């Protein structure tokens, strides 16, 4: 997930530099969404490993 977020961020930067504003905006949004999903899954995995869910 993080790998794809980084790839889309790089594509967004390159397309923005080349002047393709619409493509840069779309790929930037995709990168943000993928990064947010990665953070949520990472935090859930971290909580599961620390045993927080066992107390519930």
C-alpha cells in the first residue's frame, strides 16, 4: 500500500512538472487516499500487536 502511495506521489510530481495539471491532481488525490489507508491499517496492526484488542 505504501509502495503504491509513493509511486502515485512521484507520478503526480512528474506530471505536475510537465504541465499536466489534471493528471497531477488526480494522482495526488490517489496518493493521499492510499497513504491514509496505509496509516489506518498500520495503526490497527500496531494496536493488535501490542494487545490492546485483547483487553476489549
